[in-house]
């Protein structure tokens, strides 16, 4: 089950930005912030408590599409060497951002623990190893083996993008081979549970051997829909009604489980079986099918030229999606700060709602500032225009 494919759009519209990608990526980033505040009742309003997938799937899938739009086009236009170099350059930018985020994150958690004398937050955020063996922990962090709480997405994306740069030649041999290879590895992980280890004694929360399949599906969708000459015979969706029925069944099952935690109506054996096939670490089959059904329905219902995507109320979320790296990093800082404040001054429905809403407003404000700053940088300077006018014989 996969999102629908279609012939590439006319050349005039080929490079028009698809605001659906920005909007849903921005919405996913806001969900990530809310979900990263532990024991926050507001998180019950996000995607994770309605279906068997969450913002992580949105992020990885759209990242695959974006990689195809940027580096797939470069592959067609400039060749492998330049496209791979640009993909590796982006992976390096993400790596630097991850190291910066790790340093600020550990400092933030350490300060909160000392300021409010709450040592539990250090263990909860998985930075105990850093405080006990900082020398070893720094080396492990630089090799992506030390991953504190909430910091699994960036290492996953770094690995996926670096691997994508090396595997770009496969795109020239056909998207189907690319898709089959990724699906085969994902299936093997479901059977054997291969994963990478983390320091001191854990494993990657987002298993790159399994999550690569969703990234590859995104790449295939991006290449088939937007890159000239790229087609896939395997990426054909079922009838929309099938995806809608699957999505409705997943929503009903997830709400049954979610409500069952409060009223104890879910048999333990049934709950264990469902959680096993919807495992997040290995991207379980139920989780993958649920997301693909959701993506199919959303793509069918939300047209690329939908007017509401350009409306004033959706613009703040679109801006978040257009500055995803900055918003993600800032959201991590805010979620840790929100958790520390709630842990120290007390939890409650009102306080959690206020903290969550305030964090969302701050993220929207940061996205607005980044967009405003970028517009000002790109706008021609007045003095440059004056000089050009004088050179042309005009008046300033």
C-alpha cells in the first residue's frame, strides 16, 4: 500500500514548491514538541494517540521525498559526483547540528538537575553516561552511539542521507530495484531484529535498518512524481476505498487501546500482539501499513493547489516546515525546559496546556523570524539599487 503515483507535472510547474510537504512537516514538528513533554495530556491530541504512527513517520517519509526532489534532480542534471557531494554536504550540516544540539541538551539537563535538585531528570533523559564518563561519552556522541532521550531522529536522518548519497547510482538502474532492496532489508529486520548498539548498553530507538524502507518509499514517490524520466511499476496504490478502510480500522484499534488504558477493557494478549506488530523501533508492519494508508488518503484529499495551503492561518505551520532543522532543534530545547518546569512546579491539566501552547507559539514565532530574516537577506539593498540607477544615468 503506497501513496498514489502520477505522471510528472508539466515542466513549467515541475519546480513549483509543494506546500503540502511544508505544511505536514511543520505540523509534525509541532507534534514532536508536544509529544516530547513526558506525561503531557495535550499529547493525546496529536497523531500518535489516534493511529499507529506519529510525527517520526511524517518526518522520514517527507525527508525521502525532499531528498529525491533536491538530489535526484541534481543526479539527472549534473551527474552522480556532484549530487552525491551535495547530499554528503547536507548530511555534514545535520551532523554539526546534532553535535551542537547534544552539547546544549546535556548542559540544559545538567543545569535543570542541579538547579532544582532533581537527579531523576538526568537518568530519565539518558545522559547519566555522559556525566559519569564524559571523555568516553563525548567520543560515543561523536560517533552517534550516545543518543539521549528525544535525540534519535537526527542520527537516523544523517545515516539515511549519507547512505543515500552512496546509493544514488541505483536510481539510474530503476526505482523498482531500489524499492525491492529496501523492502528486503526491512523484512529481514522484522525476522531477525538487527540493530545498531548505543552507549552504554542500548540500541538505536529508530532502527536505521528498518526505517530506511520508509525513507526509500519517500524517495521513490519523489522521483516518480517529480523527477523527469523516473517511473516505478511497483509503487501503485490500491483503490482509495481500501486505504480508507485500513485507516479507519487502525484508528478504531488505536482508540480502543488508548481508551483501554483508562477503563481496562483490552485483553492483555490482544494488546501485546498489537504492540508487537506496531513496534516503533523496528517500524513494525502495522505501523508501516497504517502510515501508508494515511498518506494515501491525505494525498487524495489534499490537492497540491489547495487554496488553504496558502491561507494566513496555515502560513505559520508552513514556515515551520520550511525551516525544519532549526525548528526541530529549538523544539527539543523547549520540550526539555517544559518538562523541567512542570516537574518542579507541579503538573495539572491547566499548567500542561499553558506550557504546551506557549511552546507552540514560540516555535511559530521562531519560524516567522527565520522566514523574515531570509526574505531580508534575499531582497536587493536600497543602496545597491541606487548605485545601479546612477550607473544607468538615473536618479537615486
